């Protein structure tokens, strides 16, 4: 797809809803997050698998909208796509903003796996590790360094708008796409 300077780099929920029929929507959240609810017609390519979808995405002639939970991962995906000559917009505020505006999410048929959002997984893991560090610190003060390390990581995460813990959690089995799911998505992209 050749860069189109008339395509905005962001769309709000109402703008995206109005243009939904003319857009290819790419959801870059984990498969579990995607299964918990996604924009109608969205295709799931987790951010860490984006490179596998590049050939198909470079062939898309319609507008491309990249979506995640809040907008951070989709903006990262948009920048990666731009580096490879693919023009895309992100949904400002992600699926959170979409649902806040009262727009419906599609959910897969029952039996599909669902999981917590990545943000919730990070909060749970960080909180659990901090509590463990404090509890073990009662046995030996050196364990409190575990809590301090997590606190430092959270500050670094906020300053850089990156999250190493999310990158690690995304590699867990419940957050990974099944090969057949990703292949079906790539085939759907190629058919567009």
C-alpha cells in the first residue's frame, strides 16, 4: 500500500465507527484479549507477530485501522507499518474508548478462550511480586529488593511508554496465537 498523506494517523471511536465499512481493522492485542471482545470485523495479529503479516498488509488497498486496548500498542504497530511503507491509523483510546462511546464489540462463539487484558495481567503480576518481596523481606531484608526492582520497572515503563513485563507476559501460552488462528488471519488479509 502506498503512503496516503490524506489518511489521518489517528481516528476517534466515532470517526472509526463511521468509516468501519471501508477500513481493514487489525487488532494487535493478544489472542485472549481479542477473544474478550473486538471491533466488528477486526482481524487479530498480535503485535509480536506483526512482521509475519507485513507482506499481506503491504497489499491492502483500503484504509487500515490498527487497534489495541488503549492505543499504545497500536501506535507502536502503526510506526512499524510506516517503516515498511504501510499507511495506517490508530484508534485513539483503543477498544476502551470504543466501548466507552457505547459501540458494540464482537465476541467469538462460546468455547473460545478469553483472558484478562494485558494491563490487568501486568497489574496483577506486579502487585503479586511486590507483595511476595515484602513478605519474604520479613525473612531476610534482601528480598525487599524484589519489590524495589518492580517499582523501578514501573517508573521506567511510565517514562518510556514501554512495558517489559507485558512483553514477557505476552509470551505465556494463554496469550499466544494458535498457529491455525494466525494462518487464518493471514489468509483473510491476503484475500482483501
